[in-house]
């Protein structure tokens, strides 16, 4: 793009009038993948619904539906990672921290509200109705007894309120990303240093959460999140479908949003930042502003993905936020293919599904006679080596295969 | 089968004991033993010796100590060790050892000669319980204080200093005179002075003993002083004259009203406060016709309604009255609250306080010194873990996520070598170079096979090496299993260097510190003084120019990478000596190592040193303010690093000019 402008500038005064710029074609026409993706996602959702236990043939078990729904959430965070890394060139090793923060924010409400309902039921059987203080104290004892605390931590003050915690799902990752990004981009920390800095942030957050006295139950984490307050009588098979649909919707909306963000002028600028940050800065663009916007937006999307993921997983603990999770995220995106949104989806879905199939004992072990290949033992070795090969020989990832199918327009 | 093998012997013993108890006591036995022997003395207390209890044992011990018979010491020792037996037939006591065919060979207590063989069913082992054995041990002390074996004498002294007792003062004082060994004599005098300070009978003597402890920072001296200064909270109508008051506490000032009132209530001086739960329980007890005290049950979900209902009950005289704040204040005002020393002698407590105060500065200095040593040790560990990375990342700008796994490989090499060479010193001498060789090879292989294709894409080396890292980790898990493997240090590294009771550091940490210094010196020499170092620096600064000067950049990159990896391997052996060897041990160091390099300044060995120093001292410093919470210290340290990088993005030692590159 920079080169484009320079040649035009050289031609400068010779022509009295610039030719009218070519009319931009519509969003969908420039991004055929969006349509295809929506179609595939819709089809997948429909098929899963039809085969589900709650609303259809019952061929897919509830736990499988949950795994699929969780995978959709992972696809969403992978798209976010792709935008921030593949399009904007920031190799963030902190997006799983935002994912976890979103999960913690919604988990606080889920855990508090459900405990409150149970406690109220228990106390109502007494002769004298409980006061509000008694209820709060009983809930606190129930939730925090495990870390030996009897006071409700300050951050739980509004945990009873769903709207407040939903706002937190957006605000906590958003504000953290905003502050951290502002600090980091302002002092021009780039490349490898930025990766290490984001990794340090993730490490600090997980170490913080690991402490018992920081009010989030230390390494016990939050649990019982699969029970939705207000719907405690609804069977898990139905709830899992609700979350599956919500995850599918979120993924579709996220894909649309990010496809739109990386399209047009904005998309060109952030790709230019990826390719040569200094040159974009010299052209007068506020590079830090662009980077900060992309970083924060993707962090919020990650937080939302986490808020949908953990009610399906049922439990969240600080180990989920450990730096290695964020590196795995980068691995998925790289395997799927950077710089194309559907690549991220393919990478996240294939690697995480394959991983849970092979490590969950789903795959048959292979007996070679002299040695027995047990997939749970060898999967990580395979993944690691496969990853080296992809980096070395297929820098475009799995998504790169689509280039062979669809010849790119000149 | 009705009885398992485990319960059968226990049961048999029980039956034996019952039979023994039922057996008519052979009173004639007393006459058999000649007077003036140990056996005779014991027979006068036959019942207490055979079935000792904590209360009765004192009688026997006093009698034994008064008589001062030969063999008393040995008897006490064997009695304590459950090696004295009682013959069922006549109640005489013997020592016994196992003979052939489950028979016991008896030894006469007085003569020490063999006294026949007896079946184990005809004799009863005397088993004093733990309390009795403690009493016996205390009695043994005074014998052992003059034992010919110096080790026994020292052990007896330690026993006294662990559990001091006023009665030991004369015994110990008497034992000092005949002490031949000057060191033990000094020790005896010291223990005696501690004993006198704690339990002496004469006030002036105690004060003198306490004043002798002024400036003494040993744990035992401070423990004695602190015990003397123990206080006890007290309440009284007026300040008691005879008590040794530490301070008077005024309610509302340094003692809050509720606590003060609760103390009154606990002492039975005021009616107990009616708390939230008490009110609820009282209401629950008086429910009638769906209401309590005229308030409908469903309205009782607020504190106001509950109090109202309670007041109605109170007026009806059904429940004890609520204690109002005014009543609480009035009650508290009637009494004086104070803390009094348990020790009644004011002169002693004053002297003890002065002595303790005098140690404070000295202790502070020593603690700071100890903290510095800890921090230095931590810094040297960080330095060791990060120095290899400083070369590969700092000099070559390659992010090697598998660096931690090279550390792990080094540690496992040490473990495997120990399997083949049982001598720990020798195996360590083999393991260090071998670990270097193996990880050097692994590093070179990785550079040749993977990293050289990625020099133009530095971020992707991060991903590729991460792949190698998880593969290596899982391989180690497959080979060595998930449980931690021991890497044992040789004996000369097992102890610790002790300066005094406050400052001590384990020898391994000293060794790691020395190793870190050696690495530092070695690297500086290699990089600054050798041809290889010159070429490395040239390739780092400008590979193209270096190549045109006849340096082969490929070869240099390969060697540099190998060197960095090899150092990681050696660091692994060192780290494995004090931490556990697991497949995940490398992953624990990788993030911190990166931070060390980045904080210190990329591309400089001294920068890494500064970074490790900063991080080590910072972490120990934060732990100092928040002791016992290592996680919090780490959290704040990482936050500090993030902020630090904001202000010095290039680290402490920033390269300037062209060398900085990007």
C-alpha cells in the first residue's frame, strides 16, 4: 500500500485530475468466505440439533454436545487471536487470560446465585425466615469455607446481580487489555518483547488467582457452573443445547464482526502495521491507537467466549489461565493458517477436537507387536513435532490448502 | 479365619498381661534377694516397677536415686527401652535377650551373669508408657551428666535445654565441677545460666544470669527471655498490688468495647451479650400460634422485627434482657483491664525486657544479612537458568521455548548417571560434562534441523521451539514416568553453612552460587577474549559483513546455540540437586528466565546478571514484607517487571548504537 502511494506521488503534477478511485465492491462480494462460513456453521448447528438428545434423534450424547459447544467458543477466541496476530502482527500470549477473566466474571454470578437459591431453600424450612445478613453469611460460608475465609471478598459485592457480572464479562478483559495495551504500545514494546510481556501478564494473573486470599477460591477455582440459577430443574441435555446455540450464534456474530473489521481501510491499515509498523507511523497514522483498538476488541471477544465456555465446562481454575494455554492458542491459529479467519476456526476446531479424542481414550491404541502405541502418551509428542513441521513447511497452515482449491483473483 | 495375623499377637499379649495380673504375687520372692542390692530395692517397689504409671514411677525413681546403687544407670536405661522382664514365677526382674527356640536368656540385674533360660510365656516384658519413659529419661539426665562418654553428656545437656526444669539446677551445678572437657564445661555453664534465668529461686541471681544474656542472639537465649516475658490478660475491680503489670489497657482506646465486654462475660462478671444467633434461638423457642411476641413469623426476616419481638418477650420476662451498648459501657467502666506478666518478679521481667531489647538491632542486621544471602542464592539460580537463554535469545535473537527442556534433559542426565555410578561425588563429576555434551548435541541438532530455516521469522521460532518443547516434555514423561526422580547430592554438599542461629545457608546453594560465578567468568572470557567470541559478536552485529570477512555465520550460529543449550544442561544438573527432577521442571523456569533476560537487557551477559540480581533481590524483598506467601511475592514481582519494561524497554544494560539493532 505504501508503495502504491509513492508511485502515485511520483506521477503527481503531470495529470490534472486523478482518475476516480475504483468503486469498492460490497463486503460480501469481497469476502465470499463469510457466506460459506455462515452456511457451514448453520448447517452444522442444524445437524447437531437434529441429532441431539434433547431436541432430536438422541444420537449425540450431552457430554459430546458440550464438547462441541466448547469447541465453538475456542473457535471464537481463535478468530480473535487471528485478528490480533495474523492481521495486526501482535503475537499476544495473553488472550487466554482474557478468556479466563470472562469465565470468572460469569462464574461468580453462577456460583453465587445458585448457592443463594440452595441456601434460601434450606433456611426457609426453619421456623423463622432468614434475614438478608444470614443468607449472605451462609452463602459466604458455603463458597469460601474451602479457603478458610468467612468474609465475602469485596469483588463479590455485586455477584448476586447478573447484569453487573455480565458487564464485568466485557469490562474486566476490556479494561485490562486497554490499560496493559496502552502501557505496552506507548513505550513501543514490539515483537518478541511484547510476546514476553503479555506472557508475564498472564503469569502474574494466574499467580494472583492461585492465592487463596485474593477472593476467587485459589486453586479450587469456581465450580458447579453447569447449573444455571433459575433453570435448576431443566435437564443438562437441554441446557447444553441452549449453550451450544448461544456459542454458535456468538461464533457467527464474531466472525461477521471481525471479517468486517479486517475489511476495508481499517483492515488495510492494521495489515500494514503488521508488515511495517514504522512506515505506517511515518505516513501519519496513529499506530498505537489502531493496535490498542484491535487488542482491546479481541480481548473483549475472548472474554465473551470464556463466559460461554465455562458454564459448559462446569469448572474454572487458575491453571486454565497459565501461560501455556495462550501458547496453545497461537499453535491452533498457526496450524489453521494465519491471516484468514476461517483458518483460525479450522485450526482451533481440528486440534482441540483431535486432542480431546486422542487423550480422552476415544482412539484405539495401536499394537505394533514390539511396542504398543498409547495415544494419551504420544499425542503431545505428535502434536509438537507436527507443529514444527507446519511451521517449517506450511507457514500458511491448513487454510493454505484452500488457495489451491480457489484460485485467487489477480 | 476368625483372627487375622495382625491382631493375633496383640491379643496374645493382652491375654498374657491379664494372666500376669491375676497371678498371685509371690511375696516370698522379696526374701530371696540379699539386702543392699538393686534387685532387693526393686522388689520393695515390685508393683510400681512391673506396672509403672506416671504417678507411681516418681516413687521408684526417688528410691533409686537415694540409694545410689551400682547398676542403677543401666537399669534405668534398659527399663526405659523396655528391656526389663519380670519372671512370672517369683516376680524377680531380669534383663533378657532372645535365645534359641523362642527362649529368652536371662541376665541377673546385679551380677550381670546369665541366670538361665526361660520360655517367653513364663516371663513378662515390662512396657512403660510414653509418660513414664519421659520421667525415667529426666532421672537418667543426672546420671548422664557425669557419664564418661562426652557424647552422652552433650545429649543430656540438650535434653535439659529442651525441657528445662527447676529441679535440674542443683544437679547441673554439681556436674560442672568434675567436667574434664572445657567445651562441654562451657556448655554446661551456659545451660545452667539459662536454667537459673528461667527457674532460679534467688531474684538477684536470676537478674545477673539474665544480664549475662544481653546481646545474645541465639535462639535458646531468646526463647528463655520470651518465656519470661509471657503475659496474661486480667480483669479486676482495682489494679492488683501484687501483680507484675505489663500494661493497663483502656477500653475504647487499645481494647475495643465488645472484646472488653466479652472478656467480662467470659469471666462471669457480666451477663453474656445476646448475639444474632441467640436472639434467633430465643425467638424460635417461643413460637406460639404462628407468631412470636406479637409479631407474625413471616415478618421476622429483618433484624428490626426480630428485636421488636424479642423486646416483647423480654417485657413478659420470658427471655434474659438484651445487653445495650450503654449497659456494656457501664459494666466495662467498673473494671480495670490489664496484661500482667506470668512471672511475678518485676526485677526479672525488667531485666529480661532490657536484654531482649538489646538484641534487636543485632538480630535485624543478621536477618538482613541472611535475607541478602537468600536473595543472592535465588539470583544465582535465576542466573544459571537464564544464562543459556541470554546467549541464544540475547545474542542470536532466537526465542528458544525449549530452553527449559534442555534444563530438564541435564537434570535427567544427572539422574541416569547416578543409576550407573553409585558414588555421588564421582557421578556428579561425570554428569556435569556429560549433561553439557548431551544438551550441546541437542542444541546443535535443533539449530541445524529447525531454527536455521527460521532466522528471518523470529516470532515463528517461538512457535516451532514450543512444539519441540511439548514433544520433549511428553517424551520425558513417557520414558521416566510422571513421578519426581531423585538427584542426590554428595554428602559434602548435603549440610549447610551455619553462621549463627539466624543466618545459615545450605551448601548446595553455596555451590550453585559458585557455579554461577564460574559460568559468568567463563562466558565473559569466551565472548571477549577468544576468536570464537569475536566471531560470535561479529555475526550478531552484522551477519553479512561478518560473512564477507571470512567468518562462516552458519558455523558460528550452530556453535553459539550449542553453547547456550549446553550451559542449560549443566544448570539442569545443578538445579536438579536441590529441586525435584520432573518432566515439567523446565517449564517452571522458562517464563522467569525470559523475564530475567529481558529485564537485564538483551545481548549482554552482565545484563542477565543484573536482571537475575534484580529479580532475586526483589522477590526476597517482597517476601520479607509478606512472609510465607511466595505466590504473592511472585505476582508482585511480575507486575513490577511489567512496569519496569515500560520505563526501560531495553532492560537495565541497554546496548547502544548499531549493536542495538532491532
